[in-house]
């Protein structure tokens, strides 16, 4: 009997392959480089990673045996989730990989601003000895984490150590450790005026596109610090620019944008109170190892019971 195919999109090292090979004896492993005109694509049952062109071929084929996609990212807004749902295809993501690196990136943004590290870097380039006596602390600041998934929970844990007052927003307002209070998403406008720092980690759905528009920013206190390490289209770029320009937003740390790469013509580049990082907050040398651990755990469960055990995407919700 011919073994079903397990298609691997990313290039993995021998050490990385060794993490999953013992679990793949029931499958024939194949990489994208090894695909030829004779490759029976319909026999692909599992993919590790995704590329739209080849992936859509699998979805378009009425005889495709595709049953499970392990995405290499946390966000899954680039998938046709309705189509996956109709075809009963399982989807898992990289939830569990990004908690540490994104938390560290956010901490870096906050310390860089409040402790004057960004201005010190600029002063050094000018050989200027400026004392900046009005530096503040992050301790005791009120911070609102919008999106309390794996990343938000890790961030709350670490911010609590820095003695911030941590509050959260999620769909229903369910309580979680390390949050002083959590609120349902439809109450966010009541909470925003109280917060010194607002951090977006929402997934991108039709409900969260341009979630932060001019009206939303108007609810924030004057001099707020705003950080986006979620999804770029959740923030209206024009509203972000206007609120940074007026200094309603005292400082913004933005890692994700509506258009990437951010065009050189974008006025956001010119804002002195906005830090631009090129979608790197989740990058880490440990990425593949963590993702492959998730995949290995899921593959074990899939082989045993035909279901996944972690990082499962709810196709109807989009995350």
C-alpha cells in the first residue's frame, strides 16, 4: 500500500528533521524541491507550512487527500478558512512559539521609551551629553493588553514582574492569572481612558480590521503609549499617523503594518515618536525547534486518534 505524503515547505536542517522523523514512519516525506510532474499531489495528507500557489492546487483538486495543515505562523488570515471548514481540513498554527520573543520585544520598546534609551542613542550619534531629567518608570503604569491568548498571557506574566498594573481585553472578559482585571471586548472604550499603555495582540478577522481607528484612539488618554505586535491591518495607518503627529500618542512602537514592507513614501517614517520595527518581534533562533515540537505533539495525537492536541485554529472564529 502506498504511504500518504507529508509535504514539508520550509527548509529544515538534519537536526530539525530528526525531531519529527520517528513519528513519520507511516508517511512518505517530501519537500517542495523534490516535487516533479510525476508527484501524486492528491496523496498529500499533511503539510508542514504553506505556500498559496501549491496549496491552492491541493484545495482545488476534488480528489485531494489533504486532511491537516500545520501553519508556520500564528496568524492564519491568509487562509481561506471557510474553504478549509467545508473540506473538513484541520488547521493548527504556531501559537506557543512567539510568547517569549514578542514579550521581550515589547519590554524593549517600553524600556527604550520610558528610560530614554532611544533618545540616548540619537544623542550618541551627535556626541551630545544630554541628561534628560524627566525620565519615567514603567513600574505602576496601567497597561491594557488587548488579546489575552498565549502571547498576551506571557506578556502579562512578565509585566507583572516589572510591577505594572496589568489589565486585559478578550471576547467575554474571562479572568486569567497575572491580570488584575479582564474585560469583554465590547467594553474596551470604557477602559481605554484609564490606561497609560495599550498593547494590541489581536488576531486579524473581519471584526478586528481597523479596530484602532480615529474613534478608538479618541478614547485613549492624552499621552498614551501604543504598541502593535498583533496584525498590521488592525490599525488604521492614517489614524495612527494623525494621533502620533498631534502627540495624543506620546510614543508608538509598531512592528506590523497594513502594507509590508512599509513603503518608503509612508509618512510614518517621519514621526519622531514612532518606532518602526520590520515585523521582527516574533523572530527567534528557537522558532523552528518550538514549532516542530508543536508539530510533533500534534502528529502523535493525529496518528493515535485523528485529532490535534494543541495550537488548534477554530476555523469559524479565525484564530
